[in-house]
C-alpha cells in the first residue's frame, strides 16, 4: 500500500495523530509520496474521501496526487476527494450555491477596470507625479487584496505610496465603481473567489475532517485567512521555507515560519532524505541557502550513491558568446532534449538562449511566454463562444469590440449597455428586436470634477451614413447605430457580429460552434487585423509573406481548438475546461526554457542556470522594488535543485550592446565556485548600502 513505500520520516508524518501538522519537505525529499501516504492513512482510519480537502498550487498537481491515490483505492474512491487549487475549490463551492457566478480571467477584468479608469481626468490635479495607468493600478489593487486585510484601499495607497496621495480618492472611486460593475454582472476574479468563499466558510459547515495544504510556503495572507475560516478539525501543511519565491504575488514566508507559534500543540516533521539530486549538486545548493536564516533546522541527506559529476562553472567573455556556446553544448550532449532545462531569472536571458538554439535547429519550448490559450485569436473565439452561452458577459463583448477600429473599451461598454437598454435587459433582443421607441439609448453621463469624471459625448449622429454599406433593413433601424463614435468600419463590424450570432442559433455541438466562428466574416476581419499587425515592419510597411504565414498559423490554431472541442457535447463544460485548465497546458517539445518560477516542482537530468551576473541574478532592481536578497537566494536554490545529475552555472563578463561589464553573482562566491576577493567584498558592501 501507499504507506509501505514511505521511509521512516515520511511514515511518521503521514501517520501523525496530531491535529495540526507541518511537514518541512525540502527539494526532492518526496513530499508528494508523503501527501499520498497521509490520504491513504486517513482513508484507512474511517475518514471518507469526500471529507478530505487537498489544496495544491496547480490543478495539475492535484490531479497527479489523486491519480496516485487511485492506484491504491480505485478511481471511484479517489475521485470523491475534493482536490484543486485554492481558486478551483472556492469556485466549485460558490457555483454550488449561486449558479450566476461568472469567473473572469485577469485580462478580462483589467479591460473592465481600464474602461472605468479611462473616464477619469487626472489633469485637474496640479502635481508633478504622473498618475498610475489602468493596468498598473489594477495590479496594485490585486496585490492589496492579497496582502492587506485591515485597511481600506484609499488609506493603504496614502500610507504605502505617499507620492500618490493626491490621487488616492480617485483611485478608490475607480475601485468602488469597478466593484459595483462586477456585482451588477455577477463577475468575480480570482481574488474574489477566495474572499467570497472565506465569507461562506464563516457561516457554512463544509464537512471536511482534514485539510491538506501543499506548497504551504507560498500561501499569501488571503489564503491563510481562508484556511483559518475553514477551521478544520485537522490540518496537514507541507512546504519548504527555502523554496518560498512568490513574495511578488503576496506570498508571506511568515505564515510557514510562525506555524508553531500559531498552533503551540502542532507537530513539525522534517523530511531530510533527498531522492533527486547528486551529492555535489545538493552540497552546492546547501552552501548557498545556508546564508539565509534557518527558520526550522534541517540537514539533507543524499540517497543516490553513484559517481557524480561536480557542478561546472562556465565563464564567457561576452554575453552572446555564452548563449551560442551553451546551445552548442546542448547540441553535443547525450541527454535527450526533453530532459534538459535552461533556467533563467530574466526574460532577456531566455530570448538570447532561444535564438542560439533556433540557429542550430534545436527544438525548444518556453514556459512563461505566450501559450496557445494566451494567443489573441484563441481568446477571441472563446469570447465569442462565451457570449453565446451567457449574453450577460459584458467583458466578452468588450474584448470582441476592441478589435473594431476606433472602438476602445469605454465605447464598447457603452454599446453593450445601449443594446441591453433597447433590448429591455437582453443584449441579443437589443441586437435582433430592439425597442424602436427608445430613440436615444446613450444617456449623458453625470459629471463629478472632484473624482475626475468627464463628459465628451458629441451630438448624436444619424444612420443615413451607413445606407450604402449593404446592411439589412432591419439592422439599419437599430438605435445603437446612432453612437457618435461609430464609423462605417466599426458599424460593419457590428453588422458582422449580428450575422454571426444569427448563424449560430440552435447549434448544439461545441466543435461546430468553433468551426463556424472561425469561418465567419467577423473572425476573418480579426484574422486579417492580427496578421497585418504581426507582419508590420518598423518602417510601417507590411511584409506580405509574413502576413500569409501569420494567417496560416492562426488557421492552425483554429483547427487545434476544434480538436480540443471534439470530446465535449455541452457548451459550458467546454468553456470551463478552456478557462480553468488552460494555464496547466503546455505546447511544443524539445529543450525546456524555464523561468525560475516556472521550474518549481520540476526536475531534469541536465540543467543550465544562465546569466549568473551580479545585478541579473540576484536581480538588484527587483530587490530595490520590494524584493530581498534572501528571496533571490531562494530562487537560486530552487533553480539548482531542479538538476538530478548534471548542473552548469554560467556567466559572462561583458555585454557589447550595452557596453556593460559584469561581476560574478554573489551566489557563485557563496557556492565556492569563485574565490572571494576584494572585488567581492566591495560588491557585497555596495549591495548592503543600497538595501539600507
């Protein structure tokens, strides 16, 4: 059984009778086996599968653990375990009680947020500081939600960003209007899922006898309070403070650090046997990470006994020499491409190594770049599909109409509201059977100079200017065509939108919906727009060959999306799979190019950690913006412990493009790969002064 495969440390943790358990599971120590063993122990001791909640960092990790449980207890039992990310579990519970909840991705709500932000005129405030743009303010608000549980947003801005205190009231008003719009349309984002579920937990008995939390070191304040609100009889948390690398997303290392103080009767277990890395690799990682404060004592032991290759330091005179030489090493290695990872701290490093590999025709896939589901054409199809299923999804409408020339998010929102007005609450009725007695659906907006609101509506136009465009007579009578900012091109876009949904009416199969959307005049326009943009050269001219290739790539993506739709017979199941599952799917094959964050939890036979120059890794700029040397050191620890057998660490002395000299990373000195000299002492002293 699952428990019989555990070593003594893992077994003691998995069978603990304490009600609060913290398992310190360092890299490669078998945390997954321990979690599976714990679930097996619970099932063998009369805890029912549906009484177990497993919270993981990715849905993929949850699925893998449930699959492991199924090997011992069968799929019927394992499938009843409630497993998933904090967000996925919250979403399931909220949908159970309120079917109207509509989960929107960050990009979608950013668009809604921008539409509110665009209505503000900050020029009325006479200060030198430039106000935050819509995207940045949205990110700031999300960080606030993850980390601040006591103060309102306006106060938080004034205290943490004093140079923006003059704008704080406008920022807070934007947030208030944004939240009101979300409530009106039933939209929730990922933070809302946790906030709303936390509220539910305070009044609802969930029925869990034990909650297991994986990657506990990466929980943020909001997730921490959600677990508190659940108040389960038994809590089993697994993590490693040396791998806490998500401070930028609000992760609080203090949550794992203060576990014993919060729960005085808790049992802390430490897994010390490493099953992944060779002795020399683990020794190097330990030498560096021990420069960080030890929250809980631990000493790792190597279990793999074989003649291991020591980690190698590669030094190059020039930055791009490094990338080309590394690509050549990968070409000549005996290791399979799929078992090689190049790990980078900065995106510019990834660009360099990717170019080097492509020049040698070495296939590679990059995690952290644009995925299939992030492509604008794929998002457009899913937005069009979403409206078919839920016409109240204003964000999907806005995203689509942002493709129409001359229509931004604010005007798109006005068109949507107008269609609902003339449709007496229904966007589609407004499109196909408008109330023609409503002659002016575009109400004047109220002015509020103090909050930066402004009014720029011109006199309403007439529909006569569209008479020669071949629109259907019925469509021509629609009052929304009176919007003063509609041009012939944007009105044609609206007409094609009208024709598409008339064509989609009554179709049951998701694959047919996808095919018809892809073949529509509306989507053909979108394809042309995207392909033209991707083929536009610096001088403004369009490379027709590049445009044709871009169109071909888009067409291939549509065929792939149709393939993804084939197994589904219900619209909502297909859309939910695309929205919730897309972040766990990867495309391509070959050498793995990974940011340090993307490499977390993975392992490879041969690993290259690139650009280990001071300033790049550790990234001093990010440290000055709220990061820390301790976190950068944890990032280094995560990067090198992805390697099982072969580890290369590299840096370059000079960048000929920027004409910049580099010093080796502080971590190379700490690892003993570079001798500490006067230059090192000066570098450390300078860095300490900057931190202060």
